[in-house]
């Protein structure tokens, strides 16, 4: 005898709560993110790349983080056994922080010209 299916309103409520939690968790990860301390643990990059805080260096890191996030999203959708929710949140938090840093760098560059 199988368990009854949950009602659609319960499933919808769970999905909404999950999305809220994910948004909060990613924001928390972004606010705690420190490039020098966290980046090498999140994506395989050298110290040289981590130290490069120029626009091109930050763009390179953003691309690496986007590739990693896409791969983790694919693993999550496929329910792969290697998928790690905490790693995915850390990558998304770093990505948000690096994108914000890139926007700030571009704004500073625009003010100098």
C-alpha cells in the first residue's frame, strides 16, 4: 500500500517556502563571502587569479562561477548523487557578491574617465 499523494496546495506551499529559504540562504552567503578566504574552496582558481581585482579579473571569476552554478543546477535537476545543496548555495552567494563587485568596479571606472 503506497502513501497518499499530498494535496496540491501543500506541495505549492512547500515549494514557495523552499524558494524563500534559498533566496535567504544565498543572500546570507553573499554577505559573508570574502574572495581571498572562500573562492579557492568554491572553484579551482590560483592565488594569482584571486588577487586580480581588476574588471577583467573579476569578469573571469564571474564566468567560472557561472559555469560551476550551471553544472550544479544540472546535477540538482538530474538528482545526481554528488549534488551538494550547501556547495550550490556557496557558489550562488559568491556569484552574487562578485557580480556586485563587478558593477562597483565598472561604476568606478566610469567615474574616472
